[in-house]
C-alpha cells in the first residue's frame, strides 16, 4: 500500500489523451490509487493524476456517507449519456482550492473492465454519474477548468494561483 | 527522413509499448519520419515499434488514389468494434512480401490524441478499420501472423529469418 504523489494542474500529464491498459497488470497501481484517493479524502481519482497516462480510474462515490465500496474501472467507456443535464460544483484533487460549475449529463451508462479482466456495464446517476464524467474527462486530457467560459476560467485561475 | 524498418523476428516487435505522456519536438519529428518511411515503403500504415521506438504512436493513410490523408494517432484505442467481421489479405512492412487473410471486426470506433494534444474520435470501416487494428496490434506486440495457424506462422517466420541472413550478408 502506498499513497502516491498527486500531479497538480497545469502539469502537462493532465492534458494528454491516455492509452488503453489492455492486458497490462495494473493491480498494484489501482491499489495505490485507492489508497491515495482515500488519503486525500477524494471520491474519484484518474491515473494521469498520479502521472500514469493509461485509461484507468478508481472511484468510491459513497464512502463519505457509508461503507467503502471501492471501484476500479479499467479501459472505461461511456456507452450512453442522458440528454438531461445539470450544473453543479466540482472540485478536483489536482486543482486544490478551486470549485468549478460544470454541466454534466444526470445519468450515464459505463462499460469497463475490472482487475480480473471481467467486463461490466452499469447505469449511474446522482453523484456517481458526475464523478464518472469527471474521471473520464481526465482520461482524455480534460479538467474542470476546460468546461468554463473564458471569464470564469480566468477567475478560477487567479483563485488557484492566489 | 526515412528510418529503417525492423524485420520480424525482432524482440521489439513482440513488446507492449509505453503511452505517449507528452508531445515533444522529438515526437513530432518521429511522426513525420514515420509518414515519410510509410509512403516511401510504400505502405498504408506504420507503428512506432516498427522503427524501434517503443511508444504508442501509429501513422496511416489508406487513400490509394486522390488527396492523401496522412494521419498521426497517439495513444490510439479501439473503443467499439462491430460484431460483423471482415476479411482482408494483410501484409506488413516488417514481414515483407508475405500476405495472408485475417478476419477482424469490419468497423471500429477509435479514439486518439493528435499532435496538438486534442482528442479525436472516428469510426473506421473497410481497409481503414483493418489498418487501424493492425497498427494498434503492433503497440501490444502483436503481428498479423499471430492470427494464423502455427504452421503457416512458422513458415513465414523461417522465410524472414532467411531474408535477414541474406540482408546481413549484403
């Protein structure tokens, strides 16, 4: 078990499109990512946030209000997104101190592979749906700031640097 | 600049490649060289390990006549594949003059990063779908002959060993 150092925006590793994990063994990485996520008091963490450019994220949407239920999503794909969207505040472990208002689909269907190579598909709504879209953004080099208009982004960047 | 293409069997053609973590000038030069090398060969696709660079980068252009469409794909991923399969007689610049029919999904949706760092997504069909899958296989150390039966594969590998001995003798 190990808590990994977080990559902070504007680290270039947060702006690249990640490569698929495929058959590579990412057990140790996933375990360290979960340790890091819980340690940082986060509910989701994507591989590039610890400097690994592979399509993998970990999530536990409910642990702050219930028992831990860690999820490891390898090579995830959003196969469906609801047309209804909602705007809500989002933080990011890689952009500490900044909360951005981001519009997200209120429900998504995710397909992914677990650490045993088993394929899964499930629908998510509420916070989990938002978290999944946030983590999926990381896997294609997008952060919350990229969703803001120029004025809101400038303000957020000042807040971040301040 | 045209680079030399590795000929099978070579351990570098059997290895999984590392993702591209940053778009550097070296990477831009590599992409241009790979396109030069591919057009010169001539071929319709080339993967970085074929020129000895163990990075997840491929180039392709399957236009036979008309305006060329040179494509550079960094960290490419197949995110969807059709159930329908298609058969093409495939060849490989690392396995010169050897061709065999390979069955693969007829259509695939591929995501990748372009040289500007932007995410791209496109659905490929026909020869483009086959080429994309063939090149992405290279990034995981897989060759088209791995889809053939062991006898046919060994026959081709022996021919390549012979070819390399002849090339070494010059």
